C-alpha cells in the first residue's frame, strides 16, 4: 500500500514547472474570454462607425 506521507516527503517540484509558473505570472496573458470580449468590442465599434 502507498504511504502518502512518505511519498510527499520525497516530492520535489520539477524545475520546468517552476519556470513555467514564473513565466506565466510575469506576463499578462489573455484567456479566451478576454479575446472574445475584445473581438466583440471591435465588431461593435466598427458597426457604430458605419
């Protein structure tokens, strides 16, 4: 049977994961909702200009 307490003591996060976390937190990344909202705003502005 797996002893979870012992396994947690052995755990060391991957350096790649830490690098990815650092890169994500340092950049303002847009998610799909932000992209869609931006597209909709552009479409509304173009239709208002016509």
